[in-house]
């Protein structure tokens, strides 16, 4: 454009189109900059959250360990310490094995069963079309 005072009807259409294209390009560039900055901020926030969750999980694990030690020490008042530790360990092993067995039973028997069926039907359909 010639100057800010130039009326729009006096500006050639090609100049107007160039200005619109330039402004559109600048707008897209600014939007991309904003998206990048926002994405960086979101990733940083997610990483901070993940570190905090990991710290919380570690502290919870340490607390559970101390609670189990307390249980062993309490049982050691009525039985030998080695037997108390062994009893708690066997109990935890049994509970862990039960969870593992339940998880194993809950697994998918045939992975991708629906997909396999569909692919088999598609192969049969293709064979029919080719013969």
C-alpha cells in the first residue's frame, strides 16, 4: 500500500492481495509460534508431574516396606524373628502369586481375534474375485 491515508479504492487489487497474503502468512507464523510455546510448556508440566508421581510411588513403596518390617517386628514378640520374617514373606509371595495368576487368566486368549477374522474373510473374498 502506498500510505496509511491512501483510500482503499485507490490501491491496486494486486497490492491488496499481496498485503492479505503477507498478513495471513504472519498470522500463521504467529499461530505456529504460539503452538510451539504452548506445547513446550505442556511437556514441561507433564514431565514435572511424572517426576512427582514417581517420587510419590517411591515413597509409598518405602512406607509399605516399613509397615511390613513393623509387622515382622510385632510378630517377633510371639515367635522367633526369622519365623516372623518368613511368615510375612510367604504371605506376600502367596498374595503376589494370586494377583499374577488372576492377571494370567484375564489375558486375551487370541489376540486380534476380530482383525484375524476380517483379514481371513477379505482373503477369501479376494480369492473368489480372482477365480
